[in-house]
C-alpha cells in the first residue's frame, strides 16, 4: 500500500543558515502561510511556505537558536537559545519586546492553546537542574512579568521535550531515559508512567490537532502514539498515558509528526551526524518515512537531505510538510490535490 500523491523530493529548498549549520526546529503558523525556522547561526528566519520567499529575520540571539513557536494569531513569536535567553517578538515587525534570562539553554518553547501562557524547558547542565517554567503573557501591550507563574522540576534524568495537552489541562514531558510524565497546572507531578515509554532518549513530541493524543520519537528507532487519559488499562486500572500504536524503524529518530485527517505518521532521523561523512545518503537512512497509523506499516519513503533530519512540521491545512536537517536546509514538500481529496477512510471520515 502507498499513499496517493506523495510529494516529489524537494518542492522547495530553503537555506536556513548562512553556513551549513543544522536546523533544530521549524514551525508553521496556524494558517500555514508562514514557516519559521531556528538555526545554529543565531538567526530566526520566516518564509512564505508556498514559494519559499524569505520575508525576514529575527536578530538578537547570541547563541544557537534551538526552538521557536508562533501564537495562533501570528502576532507573537517566542524563541529559545543556547545563549540562555528566551525572547518574545512581534511577528510583523521583528521587534524583540521581552527577554528572559536563565542559567542554561532553552531547549523547547510552546504557546498554550489559548495563547495566554508560554512554557520554556531549560537544559540540565553544569550543575544546574533542568526545569519547565510557565509564564503568563500580557497581550494588551503592558509589560511582561519577569518571573514564571509556576515551575516544574523533573527528577531523575533530564527532560528533553515538553508540550501542552488539550485545553492546557496538563503539561507532558519526555525524558532522556525514555520516561513520560504528566504535570498539573500547579507544577505538581500528576501521572508518572510506570514503565518507560521508550528504551532511549525521547527526541520529539508533537500533539494531535485536538491535543488528546500525541506522537513521540526516540533514539531507540521507534515512534509511538499515546492518548492522554483517563483510560482503562488491560488490568482495569486508570491510565492517563496509554500506548496506542508503535512504529519500529531501522534508524534513530529525531522527529515525528501526524498528518491531520489522514492515517499517516511521518518520521525522520538517520545516522548520527558525526558518522555522516563516511556514509552515503541511502545508507544513512535520511529519508522521511510514512507509516500507516492504524496498521503500523511503513507505506512510503521520500528522499530527505544530505544529513539526518532534525525536525518535521506538517502544514496545518494538510497542504504538505517541511523538514529541517543537519545540513542547514529546510525542504518544503507540497502534496498534490489528489492527496488532499483522497478518502483513506472511505465514506467514514474521522471527526474533527
């Protein structure tokens, strides 16, 4: 089985870095017409997603930019960097209106569903413990608060990813040792998965449109779909993080994403960058793989870049997807119209 109208390799190739430096994260805005890319050259770029034209840059960080996110109205952009700073930007003008300083790098930022809060995941390093800090954002033009409204302090191995769940009820964190945890809005541990979600580090975590389930990727070569409970386990016990599907690959994964309204999961990764110079693209497994989320079967592969894929973002209107790679390029793929019009579920379409 193969999805209809899978895009040809590289509809557009965007140079996200002045030098061939890796692209850690890319994000579409809610409408999908803008694409934001972080880069190790300290610069955030914004592009027209349909033709690859660069609209501008957001300059101000002094270290590698690891993470970006844009709010649902495309008014504010937030970024986190290796310079230990998180910055809030005006999307339209590129003006930085607030800077928060931390003791370590910011590895993940994300807006809440109602655009009223931001979470910031700081790295555990040099004797400083990592934490997830949540900041209230004033959207009326008044000054932003310097201190978070609450802080989550994970124990054990450091958290590598974090995200809001549906209606901003919980924050889910993925950890270096493969654990998944749920935290409430008081910063307290709400649910700890007894068994490890993955055997190795969780590298990415992306939620569904409604926030009720999410997909994780890991260095253990697998991606998994989890529901956010409460559900009943096989033993009849209540479970708030239930494993739904597993997609086992043949290479370490750096990112995974869901295609809205279609039964496909996209995964990307590849051989570690330090070994790429001795490996061909095919042997490095840099392709983007399509898995059927119901049957857990790989159904297609699309050529990736010249190095490992670091991040995948799917167009919110299901017009395509983009990948950011270790080679410093963002590759934009567009789906054909047939793909959008196809009915993989027959006449029974999933509810929004």
